C-alpha cells in the first residue's frame, strides 16, 4: 500500500492487515499508554474541501500521537477564494515539505488525481471523495464489528438509508464482502440505485422484512445537502419506514449491533434513546477511528523506508 484511495482497490489480506495493525494502536497516547514515534520527522496535512468533525480531528490527533507535525487546510480564508486550483494548492503545500496528504473533496476521484500529480514519495489518504468512497470510515466500521462480534465472515450487515449519496456505503460494501460478510442495502427506491446490486449485495426496500436477519445495522445519514428535493415524501415518512426506534429494536435480533458513521440526524435515522442505548457502538466507532487512522498513517508512511 502506497496510498489509501478506496477499499475497492484492497485485497482481503490488505484490509485484514490494517485491521490487525489497528489493534496495536488502540489507546496509544491515552492515559498511561505512551505516544509512539512511528511518524517522527514526518508532516501530515489535512486538505479538507468539505466539512468534517470526526475524520479531520481524528486524523490530526492520530498523526500527532505518532509524533508527526500536522497542518490543517480548509478552503475558507485560503487562496482558493482567489481562484487557485485544487492541484496548485496541493502542489504548493507539498513544496513546504509534507509527507502525507489526507484529502476530502466533493469530487469523486480527487484523491486519485493527487496521487498522480504529487511527488512519488507523498502518501495520499482518501478522507471521503463525493459519493465514491470513505475508506477509513469503512475500515473503522469493520473494525468495530470485529471488536464487538469477534468476526466479520458469516455476519449479515444491513446498510440502511441513503445508499445513493453514501461513500460510506460503498467502502463498507467493498470491505465487508471481501471479508466474507453478507450485505443487504435497504432504503427508499429513490435512494438505492439499482446498479448497486452489481457490487454483490442484496437490495431491499422493506426494513421490517430484513430486520430479523441482520446481525449489524449501519444507519446511514440522509444527506440532505447532496440531494435534490422530492426523493422521499417527507422526513416523517422516512422515519416511519426506515428510522430505528425502540419498537424496531424489539423486533431485531437481541444482540443486533447498531452503527452510524455520524453525524446522525437524531429522530430521523435513529431515535436518541436507541443512538445512546446499549446496542449502539456509535461512539466506539469514533474511538476506533483513531486506532485505524494511526495504523493507516503508520503503514503508509513507513512503507518503502
Ligand atoms: N463520519 C464522518 O466522516 O464524519 P465527519 O464528516 O464529521 O468527518
């Protein structure tokens, strides 16, 4: 692995290698567990052209806990406002002597463009490109499943909601199927593109019908900001058909694991009492994200040294 652009490009063995490496980074830099120097002397830049809380903060913290210097770029207040292109911005930041670029962009393929245009020693990590992929989110979701369930192979994972606009769905689908899970995507017909079936998933539109079969439910956020209007009649109807509340939880498997990539629309995809309840691993996912991102940065930056 030179870059991490998507889980589609990785083999099952490579995904497992990252997950196994992440086990060794759980808790690094917290309490009595010392920081590490895997990235000592390295510079990691967050190049985020879209808003983020979890991904941007945890990449920054992960890099610092491994001894790197970090830079944060957001377009607001930058020379993007004067018309500087994405590539020129990245090449100018590269010229300051960075080793890894963590990039989030609304255009699918933006990280691939950087990987092609930046100098060969620079590592590029995709932190979300349009509706294409969000590989570290996929990895941390799978890590959280493995942590709570002890395995991935043989589990049935329901990805529920806005599949059409979800890069998290695509990374989950590629990663989970490679590791031997069964994936069911479920949502309104307008939010589940029929071609997703080509990725090897089962397509469903009735959450209550698939609920008793799912070991894990990953509740995707309705991405109001990426949607044209009219994809479903109302938030109330979406909540009634696809929202997970206490009543649906009673009809799910007793040990069902609930994930959500965040941010969550409380009261839409999930009610507050379920989001904060014992079946939810939503905040564990965030904690695990640090370990997964430390593993990714360490594996990439140390590769070929
Ligand atoms: N899950 C996720 O990518 O969250 P952020 O958009 O806050 O980074």
